[in-house]
C-alpha cells in the first residue's frame, strides 16, 4: 500500500525560504504546512474557475 503522504525535495533560494518560514510561523504553521495550504488554495482557485481536474488526467509517475 502506498503511503498517502509524498515526500518531495524542494530546491529554493535560502533567503527566500527563511522569509517564507518566518511568515509560516506568524500563521502558527511549519513551512511544510504553509506550502500545503498554498497548494490547496491554488488548486481550489483553479478548479473554481475551470471545474474539477479529472483524476484520469493526473500523472502518476512520482517516484517513491
């Protein structure tokens, strides 16, 4: 059974990440949870404008 949570390495400018982590902490979140919230908002905004993304259109080639 696949783990529901995906582990993904993010490469990002160090100073940008430090600032992002500061903002996440202001919201009482870890940087990881803040990224997850931003992703949820982005997907929701897209789907509100364009309709649900069909599951059959999603790629399933993410390495474990």
